[in-house]
C-alpha cells in the first residue's frame, strides 16, 4: 500500500494529464455543485431548472420528449413534472389528437420562477466563461456539441 497524496483538481490525472472523459465528468460535477448552490436560494434543483427551461422553450412538449431534452430519465421527469404542476409552475393538457399524451405549458408563475433561476444561472455561466475569450468559448461549445451529435449518430 502506497501513501501517495491524492491530487487536487487540476493536478496529476485530475489535470491536463487526465483522460478527457474523466475531465469532462470532473467539470460536470463541479458545474452541477455551483448550479445547486446558486439555485438553492430559490428552492429549485438543476434538474427542475432544466425541465422548466425546456417547457418554456418547447411549449406543448410531452414528458417523453422532455426526458430526452433535459437529459433525465422518464421517471425523474415524471416526479419533477408532478411537483412543478402542484406548485403552479406548469399545466398539462391532453394532446388534441393523441389524448393519452399530456402536453406541458409553463404558467405565469413558472415564467417568473424561471426568470429568477436564469438570473442565478447567468452568474454561474459568467464565472465559467471568465477566463475564456469569446473565440475560445465558441470553440469549446462547438466541440461539446460535436461530441453529442457524434454520439447520437454513431
């Protein structure tokens, strides 16, 4: 058994010597923690924020589509949707043709909550971009999108 010092973020395998996948996961975990902290004062979780954002962006979206859009399991989305509906942030209505499909809409109250959330999240995003030029940020975004697109197409 060795007594090697466990590296801090940015050191050893947790730094530029690490695998890209590990570094993406490390960054995602750090980002999520910042998001949780920023949204906690509004009593909203990052998954709830994601769901509200997607319902506002894609009015009438179904639970199944919402799960794909928000990168959550259908079960998690179902719980979040039920809670958001109980809080008055969203409403459901039956699809005009496929009655079993429930379409989701954000309410005025939900829009107000989402606006407060976006204000908190914008600060986290600002901090995330602080050390990047606009060009570097665009390159990173393009790279991240390509990873997702290639995964879906491959």
